[in-house]
C-alpha cells in the first residue's frame, strides 16, 4: 500500500540502492550512491532502520541496552480467521503476538532468548507450526502454512540527536523499542506526522524548511516524546521478565486492577493509538 502511494505521488524510487556518502554543502545535501550516481536535495530524511548507515554517516551516536533476545518473525495461515484482531500472549521467555494481515494471514512476532530463537529458526515447517500452535494455545486453530522464518535482535535504542545539518532521523533509525507493546510502527508514524507539520508550517511561512531551527523543533518534540514512550516500554519488558512467584502475583494484580480502571485503560489505549 505504501509503495503504491509513493507511485501515485510521483516519488522516484531507487530500489535497491546503497548510499556510500552523505555530505551537506551549503543549502544542499549530496548523496553518493554505490553505483556512482549522485543525488542532491535540500533535506535528507533517514528512515533506514535501527542499524541506519545514514545515521552513522551523520555522526549521530545511539545509546540503550540489549535485551539478549531475538524476535522470530513469519507470516502464517491459520485454521480459523483472525477477524482483524491482534492477539498477544505473555510467555515466560517473552511475548508472542499474532497480528492480522489484509490477506487473511497473521504476522508472527515471537520474542525469545537468543539460544531458543536459534532453535526455533532451525525447526522444519511442520515442527515450527506445531510449536507455534502450542505456544499460542491454538487461539486461531491449527497453523496450516508458514513462510520462511527470520529473526532480528531486540534492543532499546535511542539516537542522541534526531537532527544534523539538513538531515533528520525518523522511525527505527531514531528509536528502537521492544515489540511487546506493538508500538514501533506507531512511533514512526508520529515522527512522520510531526515532521510533516513542521516542514509545511515553515514552507507556508516562506522560510527554509530545512533550516537548523526548523529541524530542531521537530527533533526536540519527537525525541522527548519517544524517550518517554521507549522508557515506558522498557519498564514493561522488565516487569514481564519477572520470574519470582511473588512478583508475578503482583504483576497479575496490577493488570487486573488496570482492567477495572476504565478511564485509565481508555486513556492508555488512546495514547497508544496516537489520539
């Protein structure tokens, strides 16, 4: 859908492509591609993932912590329809999520310790589908087919700055969070909305939309909000990692209490949805 929207907006796509150098020169930024092509623009928006090569080229450092987990991901077809409903189960090793896809399949995000993730990746399709079914308590019935599995390391990661000269970060290039809250994409979309508002306001006022003070407004607002959210998700990850029976009981009590506090529960849901 997003690729189609780009085509409809007349955006030129260079895919695949690799940026070898990024340099600001006066009121332009020049990108040198691996194939020798050179691109020039007034602003570079880096949304190239948690390992962002562009962020490194801009000299922006990151900090955070490693969860010593990997998220095993795949698309699966299930015996029963997902009914456009996301389902999540918190297991001792980490959360398992089944997320609805438009084609009727579900996207699996299964957070596991490193060694267990490697074991699950090595399973054949039949064994993987059986283990996934058991782990999900067959909520959607039997798993009837699966794509090839992949995995990515889980980290809490925040860029120390969201901007450089005629350059901004957004999405996972700016912040990476644990998937247990399912908020990674939402945070990225909020970055996009904020950047759009800031750039449009500057353009409509006749100002240089890529000027440092304009980009600083975006960077300050989003980094502050993203830091609060990321720390909140990190606290949840720590809480759900508790193994002590007394702490597990306290966690369960807190969840049940939250479920009964309708106004707070509604407010948290609205915040998660960006409302």
